[in-house]
């Protein structure tokens, strides 16, 4: 819940800084800015996505936004199951899966977020939780073209705490194995992002971890000056 129309200046700065990026860049502004942002980037990078959608295409859901509405703005993707939605609004794996399915049906890429809490990490439940979230949140309609998985340990989001590179690698390897076991070898191409206090100072080492294909960036994406070094770090790995 950051950004009014004045923040579009930062989006324009990102457009100007990356006229021909070597990686995919997606900006997910608040719903109030989706149409304006989509108009700004027409024919240019980055792509535009939304931060959430409803599990229904339409109906008496006052205040919500549907996947078809998001697509109508020109946006091409939507985040579902973000930890803040799961924690604050008690969104279940079943609901996240329904949202992702609706995103797919509307031609949107679904960025499905998963991650464990600090209690779950400390009690050795990380892989059990991640496995249940992948199984429960990723719909059968998922392909490497229409779905991105974002691993964001809840305890690392906005806290400055970072899992070790070994911990990140363990979870990303597990996610890849889980997806491949369920969907087949094509899932070797599905992008798995890491999210959780990603900053210019740690991005390069995180991107060097096998099966980390990019980042879901929170606070550091609000300013072009902070976001561009992260993009540059990813470009240096491809």
C-alpha cells in the first residue's frame, strides 16, 4: 500500500534506466495506478502486474478487483498468496490456488508466493510447510509460461534478516524437485524467485545460488536508485 500518482516518476526512471534489459522486469503498483502504469510502459520494459486479485471473475465483492479487471488495465501478471495476505487475511492454500487459476483463465501470469514463519523454521518444519504450500497453492493449469513461484520466508520480509545462502538453496532446490515431480521436466524452466530483504548489497550473492531465478523485491523497489542495482546484479548472471 505504497504509491500515489507522484510515484509514477520512479516508474519512468526505471523505464529510462533499462531501455533494453537483459532480464524480465515486472512492477506491481497498487490497483489505483495499474492503468496509468500500463499506459506509461507500452512498448517498453518493464511489464506491469497487480498485487492481488479475487478468486471470482465478477460478482458482489465490493472493494475487490478481479483478474479480468486487471487484464483490462493492460497489466500482464498478478501476485497471489503474498505472506501479508496469508498472515493478515488468513488466506488459505485453497484460496490462493483459486486466485491463481482465475489469473490463468484471464491470461495473466500468476506469481504464487510461499514461505514459512520463524516458528516453523525454528521447529524444523520449513520443507513440510513449503511442500504443502506448493501442492495446495499451485493449480493444475500451471506452466512455466504462466506461473512464477516466489519463495519469501515470512521472517525475512522487511526485517533485514536473511536466510543463509545454504538455506535459500535448500528450499529452492526442494521447490524445483517438487514441481518437477508433479508436472514433469518442463518445470525446469519455471522461474523461482527469492523474496525477503533483497537489497543492492546482497542481490548478487543470492542470484548466484542455484535455482534462484530472480527476486521478488519489496521496499527496495520503491526507488529506482535502489531497484536498478538489483536488476543489474541479475543481468550479470545471465
